[in-house]
C-alpha cells in the first residue's frame, strides 16, 4: 500500500512540474511579446508564485540551482566586452564618480526603507543595489537575505527603469529594430564542440565553488573563468537560447516557490513604498545624466542610458537598437557598477545594515 501511495505522489508531482512548465512558458511568451525585460525569468517566477498560493511549493534541487547560477555567470561574461573594460581604464575618475553617485543614492534610499521598517536592512540594501538584478538576487540569497523581497525590489526596479528608458529613447529619437524583440529563436544552430566546452566550463565552476565555499561562488567563479577563456581565445562560449531559458526557469521557480500566501500579502503591502524609492532613484540618476551632458559633452540619450540604475541587459538592448548612442560608453558604465557590486556588495550590505540598526536603537532610546 505504501509503495502505491509513493507512486501516486510521484506521478502527482510530475504532473505539477509539467503544469508549472507549461504555465511558465505561456506567461513568458506573453511578457516577451509585450517587450517585458527578463521575460523568461519573470514568467517562471510568477508561475511558481501562483502555484505557491495553492500550497504547491515547487522547489528545484539545490545542485541544479548552483549549475544554473554558474550559467548566469558565464552569460554575464559575454556582456562584458574588452572594449568596455578599456573604456573604463581610460576614464577612471568619470566612471568612479558615476558609479559612486548612484551607489550613494541607492544606499541612502535603502537606508530609509530599512529605518522606517518597510523591509529588513540587508534586504533593503540588496534590493536597491543597482547591479544586474539576477546577480544581486543570487548573491543576496547566498548571504542570508530574504530572497523573495530582494527579487521583488530588483525586478520591479528593472521593469520601471526599462520602461522609463524606453520612453526617454522614444522621445529623444526613434528606435530601430524593435519588432525583432518579439522573436524567440528556439531553433538556432548549435556549434556542439563549443557548447560542450561551455558545459564543461560551467561544471568546473560549480566544482571549484563547492571546495572554495565562497558566497555566490558558482556565479563569481564562472564569470572569472569565462572572462579568462574569452581573453585567451581558448574557445567560443556558446549558450543556446533554449538552454538559457531552462536556467532562467530554474532560478525563477526557486524564487517564486518562496512566495507563500503570507509572504505575498506582505509584498503587496510594501510595494507602494518600494515604487516611490525606485522613482526617486530614477529621478536622481536623471539629474546625474544631465551633469554628464553639461560637463563632459556626452549626448543626452547616451548619458541617460549609462546612468540608468540597473537592468543592464535591458539597457543594452535599448542602446544597441537606438541611433547615435555610444553603446560602448553605456555598457562600460553598467559594467563598472556591476563589478563594484560583485566585489564590495556583501561588505556594503553588512555595514549599511549595521548602521541602520544602530540608528534605530538610538531612536528607540531617545523616545
């Protein structure tokens, strides 16, 4: 009887996984059609949230999550061209000034959210960090922050920043090639020797991270190894679209499965405050872009896209499909900010959370 029961629950769980996969694909395609950023990550996340509301918590296996984290690291390395890195080295003060200005603004806003007890201190810092949303979410999870709220803050900002950037681009100058964003290339040719080498690189990243036991190890080690492979020209890194969609889905399911009923209600409750903080950050970055225009003779659209707080992949798409935009400068600024958060993000989150906690304690004593 117990064997039959076990078989029944296994079949039931298999059916749930199939239903989750189908729903995730449908939502993702719909979001992709309307040009939502990170559609094939957000779609599975939303689907997993819907399942969690019905007490169907579909949590992927931990080894699979680590493998997908390494894949994201390799993907990030492809978005960091050598030209962007050389651009940073030639204008260090400009890039450091731009990066630190945005980080200071995001830290102040996150401190306000934490001080007002909207979200915990570390969640506020990681959720407001203007790096790549997926990277910040994965790093926050490895450093013990509530990944549900961090993901909510990060991807809400990605959507709002991307929409704002698209509107600014539309009014400054026409965008070419936008209809191609609706196409999903699932049947692209695959160079199998390079793809196999890429999978080996990802596997090595996971194994090395297991022994080094670094927070966000699979992600960071994969970035370092992939950049080395690209620089030395050992082989061409290949990440087919269906494989990337699968990795996005695993990460999205991992995040969405944590949104049980209580967590979802709390997320809805704090969303207005988070939206206000995001709008303030977008406004501050817009002022910084005006400074670039005035004092460094950079065209307005390039300056705005370069200073946009996060959503680097979406910003890259908008920049590359716009006329007369210095894509190298835009990606260099986004790259510089991402590198800074990869290196100093954990320290910044810890110290800022400690400062906010002390301020709250002092306020309590005074009252």
